[in-house]
């Protein structure tokens, strides 16, 4: 049973509305003024608030603001006289679901109440669904349309809250550091630092100092004591990127750090306790390095308690176009519309092998955006080696909708974008007059404001 808060300073209207709503099966709580209503809004939970706008000393607009701040999930319907429609429109901009003018028709009011409660239910369910999806597949900036990437996201969700050491494997450019950051974000250490060191980018002496720190005078140029990343990441997470490139001499010291949970700075004989979660990443299978004698087997087993493999982009083509649209949105300046991709360019992007994986795809999209004409990305503005790709039969025979939209977003999301574009077109045709636009679209003004939240603020 839906719970409704009814507010009006006219006793006769309050009585009539209360009787009417109770007859429809609603649980109705009444307030004869703004002061009484303020306390009820704060202290109790309601599915819907119906309030008169003109009340004194606290009017309906003030109650609407309070409701919006304290109970944002609660739908609100405002009651107004014919002469106050402009104020009612202001109420819509502040977040009201709809307004009903006095004297009101019973059927009109009941339909509005029913719609408001259905909207409230849909918003609540949608918020719950978003929370579930956020936990499962919408992790940071990870695009996960393919089963392989959905599995990676599931792994992140499961292992994130633990302190287990994790080894992330994937070709160069697949997004190993992004996955590591997502693991950190899902951990109890998320408020602390996430630090990364590329083991392939530093020579042996510098890498040892960077990881473990050093004391003054430990080597030429060591003018002062310096803490290493393991100390700096205390309470947080450290990522050892390209761990396969770590020299054998440092591998032994790292193994000791992992076993003893303490670090010794270069040139020191003092052990310092550390509390950093260790993640490692590699683009070369460590098993192969072990066979060649380039990686310690005991360190491998210490690092790969839980392995996570990121498949190359060529093996998860479902992610290609979603990634393209993701990059387009990210690189388009705020307030502007991302360029469209024609069917031929979409087919090319899906057919290309992407040896550089996501990193190469990002660069290709940026290249295309630079040379795009008339806000459209075509084959000829793609990088030459991408544009030269022979389109696969599957992509060539797919319809435009399948290529440019169906594989990268849900039908609901695709239709929502089309609807938004159409609404903007109608608004443009009416010179921005929302009342005229609503009439042309044959929808209520309240519905138009809800469909264009940015415009309603």
C-alpha cells in the first residue's frame, strides 16, 4: 500500500482529498500546514507528497525543496490555482513530478497520482538495478560487453575486498593497470594510496631504490634518506607492472618482502614493517620466463595466488564498438554531441585486428575525431592501416542498426538517445518554447521537463 503525505491549509480540500485517496486504497497522512508537514517529511517515509503551493508561513515550494534534499526518491505533486501555473512550472524545475490545477477533476488527479507512484517505483527499482550492475559490470571505466570482460569484472568484485595478491596478465594495451585500479577501488584500502612502478622502465639500481627506498650515502647521489613505494603505499595498494622484466637479484628481495611483510632500505640494516597490498601485472606469461630461468618459480607462486587474464581485443569483438563510443564520449568537450560513426567505418573498426589493443583503439578514435567532417566518422578519417582493413562478411552483411548501435548499447539506451535527439530538434523548431514543443509532441509540459532534466534545472 502506497503511503501519501497530503498537505493543504484549506480544511475542506484536505478532507475531500483524504477521503478520495483512502477510497482508492492509499495510506494517507494529512498536514494542515507547512510547519506540520516539515516534521512529517523529516520523520517519516512516504512514496508520494501532494502539496498546495500557496500556504503561509511555509509554502509548498519550501516543502518541495526540503523533500528534494531529504527524500529525493519521493515523488511530489503540486496543487495550484490557474493563475499560478508559472509557479508550478518552477516547481517542475525543482524536481516536482507534476502539478494539478484547482479546481481539479477527480479522474485527472487520480491518474496523476497513479503515474507518480509508478514513476517512484520505477526510479527505486532502477536505482537498485544500477547498484547491482555497478557492482557487477560497470567498474570505473571498464567496458564489459563481452563474456570475457564480464568475467574479469566479476573477479574484481570478488577479490577486491580481500588482501590477496593478484597477478594480472594481458597483452600490452589491454588495460592491466585499469583493472588493478578497479581492484583497489573495490578494496577496504580504497581511501589510501594506489602506487605503481613499471619494472621495465628503470635500471636495476634505480628500481631497487624506487621500490624499497634508500638511506643517505647508500650510493652516489643519495643525499638524503628516501622511503620506497612499499612504505609510501602503507595501508594502500602497490602495482608491480611488467613484473616479468624485474632482474633476478631484485626478485629475491621482493620475495622476502612478501614473506616477511617488511622492507629494508638500500644501504640500511634496519627492517621496516609494511602494510601494502601487492598486485602484479605482466604481458609475458611468467611460466615461459620460469622455463628460461628468467623468473623465480617461488616468487611466481607467491604473486599468482589469484590470476586474472585480460583477453586481447581481437578475441572480444563485442567490446570494440562500445569502447569506441566510450572514447568518443570521453574526448568530446562537455556540452557538445559526440560525432556519429557511419556503417562502413563501424564495420571496419569491428574487423580490424587491433594488435595494440585498447590503447591503439583510443589513438585511432582520437585520430578520426581530429579529421572528421560534419560531425561524422567515416572510413577515410581512420588511421590508414585501420582504414585499409577488409571488412568481414559478418560485419558487411549486418544492418546499420546492428553495427552502429545494437552491439554497443541496449535497445532501451539506443531509443533513449534517439528520443533525446528528436526532442532537441522539436525544441529547436519552436525556438526553445517548451509549451509549444509539448503541444507539438502531444505530451504534457511536465513530461517534457522530465525527459529533459538538464533543461529543467
